């Protein structure tokens, strides 16, 4: 597709086996995914009836985030851990400003259920909705791969099978996803810096570092919808094993994070306010 545009605009011949550089291809991929997600969320806020607006927003946000991580595998393969780390930080930083309050992870619905913020019926509906979004993200990614920017995109577009990302024993994989979710969820409930941007970046860096450290173990998703969209049905992991590692693990981690927060809660702003009151 891009070759035709290139020929028309630059009047330069481009062969069918000529590709863009990996970094250019990734920038185009992310721009298309981010642009589509942001525009559709704005349209959703304007035109979608209120009863289903939040569900549509969650679907779009989940599909977008899951689509990012297909390209992150290419970044990791071409440029290594450091650039993967930076890419995830930037993606999530932008997402926090363009998701317009939508959720991209079913763990949030489970968290809200545990805190009695939503009913079991709504929690199940939210989780199913985001699971479908995770599955749809593969089709969305294939649509972008069809532009044929690099040879890897072409390979993924025409692939007929996939391999599991679970490269450790079942219980070890469950522990990895469980531990990452526990840390990420617990840290998300804390305030570790008086500056909100610094607080946000520190939390994003923590999540990105865990992804880098665990990507060769389980894929390090700590997002059940994303794990399902990326690896469910792939060779090497049975359906029940996938469910235990990528669903049971994160949900247990989320539940324990809520309990752990009651035992150890950090809020530097509250501490500063208390100290100011003492001085007065």
C-alpha cells in the first residue's frame, strides 16, 4: 500500500521487496494505532448513547493497548531491552492522556469488584468486553501489518500459527504474572511523589522494567485480555494452562495488592500535610 503512495508522491520506483527501516515502520505503526484509538474515542464520547459509552471506550482502549504490544515485540527483537523499556513508558504516558478515563485492563474491573465499586454482573460484562477487545487487537494489528512496512509485518500478516510466550513451568509462570500484577496494582494505589508527573513516570518505569525483565519468561503481560489476544490457542500452552497463568495469576495478585495496601499504604502528600499542621 505505502509503495503506491511513494511512487505517486515522489515519482520513484519501489520494489515489492523494498521495505522501510524498522524504526520508521514502528513509528508509522504506533501513529496509526494511536490515531485510530484517539479519534474513535472522541467520536464515541460524542455519538454513543450513555448506557454503552463506557463499554465502547474500554473496548477501544484495550484493543489499542494490546495492539501496541505486537509492535513492541519487533522493537525488542531489533533494538533490545532499553528501547523496549522506553517505548512502553512513552506508550503508556501518551495513553494516560488520550484514553479519556477508559480502562485497558480487566484487572481494573476485578479491582473495582473487590472494592465493591461495581456489581458482579457489571464486572463480568466489563471483563468479557475487554477480552473480546484483546482478541480483536490481533485483527487490528493485521490490518496495519497489511501496509507491508517491513518484512516482519509481512510475515505476521501471512502467519498461520503462533507459539506460546510461556517459557517456564506452569507455576513459575503463574508466579511471574501474579507478582507483576501485585506490584503494579499496589504501587498504583500509592502516592510516591508530591509531583503528579513524577509519580506517574516512576510507576510507568516500574511497569516497563517488569515487562523487560519478564518478557522472555511469560511475555510479561499482567493484562489477561492482552495475553488472550496475543497467545490463546498458540502452540505450547493448553487452554487451561493459559487460564491459570494469565487470568488466575493476575486476579490473585490484584486481590493481594488490595490487602497489602491496607497493611502498607504510602502517601507522601498526606505526610507532608501532617508535618505542615504540626509546624503550625
